C-alpha cells in the first residue's frame, strides 16, 4: 500500500488523485504503523513550515518520518520540511537533507508560480524517460539551496534545488501531481522504485 | 525560464459548460470534464472554471463537479463564482481545486482576502477584478460588471496584493468580447505595481494579441474563453507561434 501523509498542510487529495490515475491504490493516513508498513510514503504539502512542523511534532510524526526505510517522496513543502532549517517562521525541520530553506529575495514576483524548466543533473531513476530539460509546475516562496543532494535544479531569481535525493528519501520542489504528463512520468518512476 | 501561461476559462451553469462549443470530434462538449481534458491535451497551462449558476440552490452540485474535475485533470485549476466566505473556499479546495478566485466578495469585505490567505495560503487566492475605463480613468466594477464601485483599478489591485492575494485576474470590460486585443496600458501599469503574478483577460481575438500582451507588459498569463471554445485559435498553434516570437512558452 502506498501511504500519503495526512497532516495540516496538505494537498493530499490532489496527490491521491494523481497516484490513482496511474493505477495505484493509496491511502491518506497519519497512523504510525500504516506509515511504517507502507511500500512507499508520499509527504505532500502546501502551507507554512512552522505550523506544519508543530503539527508533525504534536503527533510524533517527526520521529516516524526520519526513521522510514522505504522510498519516501517529499513534494513542495514536503521537500522543504525534510531539510534542517527553514527561514519560514524560523523553523527547525526534520534534518534528513543537511541543507537550508531560504526565502526568495524580492527581485521578481513571489511566489514563483507557473511552469519552469528543470535541469536534470545526471541520469537518475526518478527522471527515467524524462528529457534533460522539461517544464514542470512550481508554486513556492521559499527554496532549497543547491547541495550535494540536488538531482535537478531550476532557475528563478537564483538557482535552487528542484529535486533532491539522499538514500531512500526523494523530494521535488515542483508538483509532479500537477505537471501534466511529465509529472505523471516522474511520479510513476517513484512508484516503480 | 519561467513560462508565460495560457489559460482557457470555462463558464459553467448548472454543471454544464455554456457558450456554443465547436469541437466536432467531442461527443459532449457540454461536460466540463470532457472539455477540460481536451484543453489539457492541447497544452493549456492551467484552467479556470467559473460558476455562473444564478442561485445557491442550483449550486449544490458545484463541489461534486469540482471533485470530479480534480480526479481527471493533471494541471492546476482555479474555481470561482459565489465564494463569499472562508468556508465556501475551503469546501472547494478540499474538493481538489488548486486555487479559488473571489471578485465582488473581496470588494464588499476586503479582509476576506487576508482570511483566505492565512487559512489556505496566498498561493490559493486569486482576486479577480473587473475594470472599466470612464473619463480616461480605470475603475473597479462588481456583480458581473453591473455595479460601479468608484474605486480606482490600480489602487484596488495594490490593496488586494497587500492583503495577501497570490495572483490577480484582471478583466477589462471595455475590451471583453471585442476581439480587438487586450487593454495593454492598464495591464502593464497594474503588473508593474504589484509583486505578484497578473493574469490578463478580455479582448483576445488573434495570436498577435497574445504576443503584444506578453511583449509589451509584464503580465504572467493570458486568459481567454470564446476564442478557444469556438476553435478560432487553437492552443497548440498559438503556443508555437508565441515561441517563434521569442515569448517563453511551455
């Protein structure tokens, strides 16, 4: 079973719809055992870092997430919460990725909203059959700095991590569930891991 | 590079798309989901569904329709029409809409913009503004353009952004339906005055109108209804044309 983390910063329904369109069944849950026993865990998110972290800590989910052994996919705020620290609300996050989340300087319109090109660094299982330069859909005001974990980058105001990976943790700043057929390919690649 | 967005708008009445639709190969273009999927295939960057159902009674099916759209559509979509409270908006977001748009309700109660931004996040909140030029000055109109507010367009646009709107949808009533092009000067003025994306609407008639909009203003997206519904402009042809004109397009 594929588990989609249920918490207070969700676009969980959109992710569930996308997973089901690909022919997989999934459930939206924050039950500790259901998450631990899932074949894959998706950690979605639209919302603010501090309220999301408070919720996760309140339910003991912070401990559960970092200890997961199966493939985990953080999306948007999910990616940011997997980092060590976010400028948004001066928030200590989960610390899977040893990198920080910064606010975009106001040199251009914020949020960064719309379709932008991702540059894929090397051939990576998450981007199998995805060409090196594809447009995907972003909506965010904070970004993950480039790091050793970066597997795809994007340029808007600065160059930032569009996707990251460390061990069994995968993450995208963009929304694969809203990125038309390219997004479906990426989500399907994750589900096939 | 961030791309300029092309957004078809579907007017929905009693759960069905309105305006005559000329897609010969579509069995039921009156079904919003069928038409929406067609637009997605053609390369639409986002969709807007506007509920123009007259009464709340008849609007009961709207949330169920939004949920059905969310199940089928793999690009972002905005829903608008009849949203007067955070509760109205939450029902639609929970049904799977990515953004909601508010118009008259925001003028009547500007703090609704802030409440929605706090509750749902600014990225979900589109403030739609209908504007009309009178005596060389652009003003805001509400209730489908029937009621003059006396509020200057530029001032309201700035205030809406300040209150927490994530995006503005500006429709020029002078241009809407004319097919003579977008209201470039005011769209340029508004887009330069706010730090958030602006969607331009009203006046699209030819491919060149879209090029002029993106080349001459800082707007982020163009919305149109009839030119797409009547197949006067095909989205793939439009997008290819804009690429040849060096407009950043997906």
